[in-house]
C-alpha cells in the first residue's frame, strides 16, 4: 500500500484527505515513478473546485500533475528509461482520453513513458518538480506557436508569474528584446532579474505609450499573454501589423477587431492536450527534454516559495496559494530523499544484486 492525498469530492481545500491506496502497476508503455516532490499549479486548484473539461470525471480523485521522482518499475516495451533514473514531468491529475489519469499527490504513480523526461542533473527534486507544466507552456507559446529571433520585440504579460517568469527567461535566452507586464515593484524586479529589458504596468500607462517607448510605435512582434482579460485586449492594441499574440487565457469574450485590422495572428496554448486527448504526446516529451537541457545549461531557473509542505499538508499548500501569499511555486515533499535512496537501493538489489548506488543528483 502507499500513501496518497485524494480529493474526496469537489470543493474547498478541506476535501483533500490523506489515505492509503494500492500501489499501481505499470502497463505496457508505462513507467512507475516513486514520487519525491509535486508542485502546485493554478489548474490544480481549479479542477479541485470546478467542473472543467480537464477535471477528473469521478471523485475521489488524486490531483496534481507536476512531479519529480525516480523510475521504480517498467512496463513492457519501455526502453526510454531504466529503473533508478531520476525523472520529471507532468502526466496526470486530469481526465484522459480513456478515463481519469491519477495525479502526483501519491507515493507512486504510473504514466506513459513518452510524457516523461530525465530530471535536470543540476536541480534537486523539489526544484525540478516546479518546472514541467509552466516551462512546457512557455516553450510551446514562444517556440512552437511563433518564431522568436534576436531581432524580435516580445511582450510578456504576467512576467513574474509562474509561466511568465519562465517565459521571460526563455525569450531572453533566445536574444529577444523582452518587456514584461507586471503590477508591483517586487514583480518588476523579478521580471528584470529573469532577463526582461524593461517592465511596465499596463494599469498605469497606455498601449500607445508602451509601443512608442519600446518599439518606436511599430508594435511588438510577439505578445505572450498569461493573464487574459484586459491584458489580452491590450495585446491586440500593442502587437505590430501581421504580428503574433499567444494566450493561455482565451476562455472569455474579446473584441478581435483591433487584431483583425492589423492582420494579426491569435494562437491558443492548452498544454494539457497530450494528457486529455492524447494529441502531441511525443512532442510533449521532447519539450521536457529541451527544458531539462536549458536548466542544466543555467538558462532556466525555477523560483520556489521557501515554505515546505508534507504530503499530509497538501491542503495547506492549496490554502496558501488561494490566499495569494506564495512567493514562487509551492512544492509538496511527497517523500524524503533519504527514504528514496534506501528504497532505490532495495529495488536495485532485487533486480541485479547490486546495492552500491550513489545518491541521486
């Protein structure tokens, strides 16, 4: 048996309860992961509360998608990984094409091997667990949907948020001139530290003033909107003719006329599609490998809230997130790394008789 946190029904964080469940077995093409850390994303709280297209179809349900851990067992046909590999990814916690895919608030989980990648060697498990969903979202928006070069002028709304902070780092690493949209001095400094050349508060200035100062009145080549609402409306005003607007917050009503009159392009990113409907599975894993390489090269760094939570305190992490007091990604310590090393040695002993295993990176 294993420990897991389940949402017994939809509702407040109080619905999250620690229980025991059977340890799952990997099917063909799957790996079983001993989860070490699981980070919290906004979508995790949304599906806990609301019936969305990606909300698990049945409760009780194990939530959360981001994780870092160790491969514990292999299903038939898996050659991408070996038992003992340190991995990370986001692969569950939502409704899937053939049923609900349990999430990562559990000591063990089984996932499609194609949706997982090797953990960045220079990051601990907590830091690695903070990257997958947000970093994959940023990469898809900036490099799969549009083209960014050193000549590009890029505006990123929510430039200090979970996705925006990583997007600023990625666009800056590509050599682009990046302007971040922020709402406080603290957020502005975070965006600047991530590589933004400037930060602006759209509630305190106009679209015309922003593009006049930073693009000579021409408009931005690419705008990545992570906020929605008024920020997306402003994006239509600030993009250059035939330029690109990418959003992850398009579930609302907007007047497209300003974009239409520029011949601009609007792109949507829903990063959960490989999990929800099985589309783009291989690309999902490829992007995680790119993210891992960027982190190892020092070009991508997550920002974690310093407070630590155990698996039994997952509800407290949800409460802190919803209170708006988090200073970075919230991470749940599902298992102590010392326990993991002992567990891994035991598994490798039974598999090969070898127990002299170096601690994972």
